[in-house]
């Protein structure tokens, strides 16, 4: 404890009338006469550590003193095994080293450094302490300069665990002030992953338990930024980790190695040097303690560092949890060395054409930006440079960008790892007139993105703006894909529920979202918008008319007309229309063998602005079997195959053997058959002889992994029903309908040569 502060305050107040001489820190003839002060490595205390074998420690302690100082041992006997390089010193800076004797077990000593001086005849002192630890532990035993255990609680937001940059429960602990530390990343979240990840009882002294940082993809990156290191230069960083290696009847944990995750350190926040990890099991469970030792390069002066976790393989059904991050002063590592990278100079178009994983240097102009990246352009085209943080440049800045290309959302972009953006001047870019996109155009663009052939383009589209937390989406008429305004401005949140016009650059997309770097979002006061409430299915016999509500924006009810279109449009009719309702009827009983379907469309000036589906159930057949549904669950299937009794009502199925069975917990696609390393590479069959009654329809929900070539075939009584179906990435219902109800053994065949296939549910004669 600093006892000098009270005296300093007291004497400076009492002696102020003497021209403040007692508060002077100036040296005078005869030695220092001001208030005594002493620090060790910039603080009041520090810990150094050595191995049991003894010898001179590589660590040094910088003593800065105002006033002569002396060193004493709190326990005088410790002087028999700890030898400091000096036992006293004068005002100024001294580098202390230590030599330890050999030991048979862990021990520690506390050394007290006392600075002293005399003020107006009163002797004053100030103290600092050095703790010397001797142990063969890979982890220093002193106080960590920085520590983080991910807090004690995390909640899902809109059904998802928060990304690391959105999580608010960080603790930012340590012996140094770590309030400035921030956390960023990509595909890295903070999660409570369930009891299976809880540490065993003998692991709890090292592993604090949930929440954890969760990294499941090859693109996952977790950064800890601006760690305060004061004047220290030699470090040991530790963290705990557990790896999921499968999902079969639940999460399966497994071993990890020193190459499971890559750990790297930066002294400037941009260039990272990899540091080797040492990993060992904590105790009886599956948690590992990971240790990295390193020194700052000679000549580097910084009071903060950045660390990064990346390079995880992200295999199917794999996932990594990391926690308990600590930075200690001291260690036996080597100096950081940032690997040199050779960049190919080229244009934007050349960088895109080179594909993913290439190092390029491009001179371009900043065309547009959001809070996490910039769009750069030259005469050959434009591309995204994703920074993962707020850009330090502005639109129309001339820049030199160096980075590694990656494929994201169907387009090539510069990834954040190793990315550098340097302003070289100012410039300009001739942004083209926007291409106006409707729902049909959006669907067509997304098709190219799913084939990894999308291009950057400047567009304009309209729709209803919806806000969910920090996510801004736009519901676009005529497509199931929503516009996604990436990292949009906070003021745009006020547009929630309003019709808007979005203008900006398309950055590729997924089946569900059209990625957009918006340059403007404005309220649309001209495009007509109509919303129609969803109708219920009409009964097969004696159908009752339905009154549907509708609302209008940017038009009037009198300008809206309704029509029925589609396959069975003649089976439905329109009734009375008011300013907010429309009556729809099925014309009579359904006398066909299948359901009647059509669409109710709303039009303004002849253009369709809204659509809802109409359906009348098929009549029940006297000899059709009952409705059956099996929604597959984790553990329902095994690699050995055989018989299982599942579904409602319960029914026995027989499955063939397969090399790999898993469970898709992330995307809800169901049971996984095969994997990228062990595909089915043939046909997996699932069959039953237990269904009684005729079959009018079979609905299978199935899908494939990205890049898969899976196909689905359904047979009844040995006869193929419908066409062989090519499966897609997203879980999708596929309907197989015979020309007339049939009976017999049911066989479902999943066939592929690469990647995984998924089966989510099987429905027979589902209720309409």
C-alpha cells in the first residue's frame, strides 16, 4: 500500500506558506529531498518466475525511484535461494535481475523495495514489492496483467448467441487497467453450449465454465484488442479450450493439438506474428490449457498488444470453445516475428479473377463504405475490403490496399486478416446509374451468388424496412429473399415498418439475404404497397367464404384491384371488397383427387404488388391410409443401420449402414448422412413395410452440404413416384404424388458422391 500519499498531502498543505519547498521533486546538492516514490515495471508490484532447476532469470525488473532505496526480504530465509543483482540503489532507474537456487518443489518469496527521503526534517518512505516464484508450472503463478473469463451469463438475441463484438458481459480484469480492451471477430460468438461443455470437478480450478467464445467455422476469427502491457516486454499468454469433434446422439468432445487453433500477436493492430502453442489436458475431462510464450521484438516500443485466434479447420459437426484468457509478465518465449508476405500488384478485376486465397496489392479509390469495411474501385471494377472495424479513410480517398482474397456470399473480397489500407491522396469514382431491381431480378441475382458467380453492382430496390436489433432487412415484393442492409446507419432504425428505397452496392448474398452496402435509405412515398392477411385452407366439402384484411401504403383502396390467378383459378371466386377487406370463396366441393391451388393477387395500375396463396383441400379417399409424420431427432439413426420404430403413429423402418451419422445443430437440417471426408458415395436407403392403406402423397424434407450432389428418390411397391430430385443446400420439402393412390413398401433413397446429405422429416398422406 502506498503510505506516502497521506504524508505528501499533509505536508504540502502545511508547508505551502514556505513557497512549497516541501513539495519539490527537484534534486538538490546533497541528494534527493522531495517526496519519495518507487515503482517496479511501472506499478506497485510485479511477479517474476523461474523453473525448479534454478539459475539466472531472463526476466528483469525496472526499478524507478525518487530517493535512495533498499531491498529487504519479507522472510529473511528466502535470501538463501533468491539472489538479486542489487540490494540498494539511488534516485533514478535500475534494472534488477535474479538468480535462483535449485528447488525440489514450488516456492515463492516477497521482496520489499523501500525508497526514502527527508522532508523538512521528517523521514518519509514509499514501497514496492517483487514476488519471485519458483515452479515447473507452464503458467506463471502471479497476478495476470490481463484476464477475461467471458462473464457469467449470456442470453440469445433473436434466437442467436451474440457475436463477440455485440456481447456486453466482458469482465476486462487484470492487475493493469484493461478498460480499453475491445473484442472483435468474424463468425465468433459468446455462447453457453450446454452441460456437456461444463468442466469436470477436477478442472474447475482452471476452467471457470460458461459462457465461452464459440468458433465453429474455418472463417472464424476472434480478436482481443488493445491489451495494456505497461512497460513489460516478456509474456506468457494462456487460455482454456475444448473441442467438439462429432454430433452423434449428442455432442461428442475430443482431443485437441497445438495446431487446432492458431494464436498470433500484434504490436500495431495490423501485422500479426504467429506464436507456438503448448497444450495439455487440465485434468480428467476434455478441457485443455493452452500456453504461448513470447517477447516483444527488440526496438519495438508499445504499451499495448493485440492477440488473434483463427485458423480453425471448421469441419462438419466440429466446434471449438475457448475461455479463461490471461496474460502474464514473464516467460521463455522467442521474439515475435511477423511473416513476410509477397503481394501481386494488379487491378481490382485481376484480384477478383485470381480467386480466393491470393495476396494482392491494389491501388484504387474508396467508392463507398459501411462501419466495417470499404468498397474500392478502379477502372476495372469494384470489390469489398472487409476491415472488421471502422474505416480510417473516407469516400474519394485514393488508397493502396494489401490483403488476401476470400470468397464470401458468392463474391471475391479482401478478408480482414492481414489487410492494410493506406491513404495515398484523393481521387474520385464515377458511380453508375443504379439498376432498378424487382423481386424477379433479386431471385436471379441470388442464383448467381449461390453458384459463387455473383458480381458487384450498383442498384436500387424498394420494400418494407424491418429492424431486428442491429439488423436491417427489406421485404421485397416478388421474392422470398430479403434485402440486407449491412452495417447500416443507426438513424435508419427509425424507418422500421415503413416503405423505403434502398440505393447501394450489392455484395453477393445467400438464399435468404441480399447483401447490400447502402449509400442511401429513404422513405418511399410513391411505390404502392399492399399487405393481405394470410387465408386459411378451404375445406374440401362445403367450403366457407373467408374475409381477408388488407392495408395500403402510397396508394388508395379504390386504386387496388384483386384477381385470382394460377393453376386452379377457376375454382375460386372473389366477393365483396371494402376499403380494408376482400371476400374470397372456393366455388364448391373439391371433386378432384388433389388439392386446388391458386393465388390471390392485388394490383395497382395493372401491376401486381401483393400475392397470397389459396388452397382447397383434396377430398378424403375412403381407402387412403392415415396421416403419418416422422420428424427425425438426434440419435434416431446409427451408422450400423438396422430397424427403428419412429414417428406418429409409431412405425418400423429399416435403414442401410453408412460410414458417418451426425446431427445438424446449427441450421436445423436434421440427421446428417456422410461427411466431406466420408461421403455416402452411393445410395443410402430407408424403407418400411409397416404402412397400411393407400398412399396419395409423400413429403420428404432433405438437403445437402455446400457443394454436395445429393439426389432423392421415392418408391412405393418398387415403382418410382415422381422424378429423381436434386437436393439443394437449404432444408426443403419435396412432394412425391402418384397419379392415383398406391400401396406397397415405401423406399427412400439418398444418393451422392461427395459431401453430406441431410434428412429432416418424412410425411405420408399429410393432413391438408
